[in-house]
C-alpha cells in the first residue's frame, strides 16, 4: 500500500512538472528571434559511476533593445539529457560563428537556441502518467488483496 502511494505521489509531481514545462514552452512562441554570435562552445565529459556522458556547453551573445546580452541555453528551460543530442548539436555548431537566438522580450535574460521543443515535455508527461497508472494498479490490487484477507478472516471465525 505504501509503495502504491509513493508511485501515485511521484506520478502527480512528475505530471505536474511536465504540464508546467509544456505551458512555459508554449510561451516561447512569442519570443523574438535575432542573430547572435557564438563566444564559446565545448563538449565536456561527465563521468557518472562507470558510465560516461557528454554535455554540450555553449556561450553566445546577441543584441536586444540596445543591450548586449550573453546566454548559454540551448533549450529554454531544461538541459539536454541525451548524449546523442549533445554530440549532434556540438558537431553542428562547433565551426559556426553566428547562431539564431530566441529571447523573451519581457525578460532579456531568458534566451535559447531552440524554442518550442516539445519532445522532452511529452516524455516527462508520459513518465508521470505511467507512474500514476502503476501506482493506481498497485493501490487497486492491495485493496482487493485486503478485502480477500478480510473475507478469509470472517470465514475462519465462523
């Protein structure tokens, strides 16, 4: 029963986070697009336990409202978790000088190179739904199991 509740709580939190990201990502449709300049880009290795992950780190600048702004986000609100995507982005941009930058006109510190990216948001929502479904199944099975035990206890007493 406790395991079911844990999965239900995790599912609700992850699902809420996924919808929150999806809502924020929708707002990037109104962001302004401009030309920027790549200041630095590197592919770093991150050693976790025995596995090796890669992280594409980028620094770029652009002008908005007569201000020079620096940014470092590829996606608007989250990092890229896939090694393949990090390597692909690095290979695509390592020799580039200029890049298209999207920024929030209401908050110039919010900028990114790829806006409206829904694939990760959808994955988070699916993960939350899966945890909710699994937790619900565990909860239902534990209730039925408890009812069966109660019936057996009543038969034993009679």
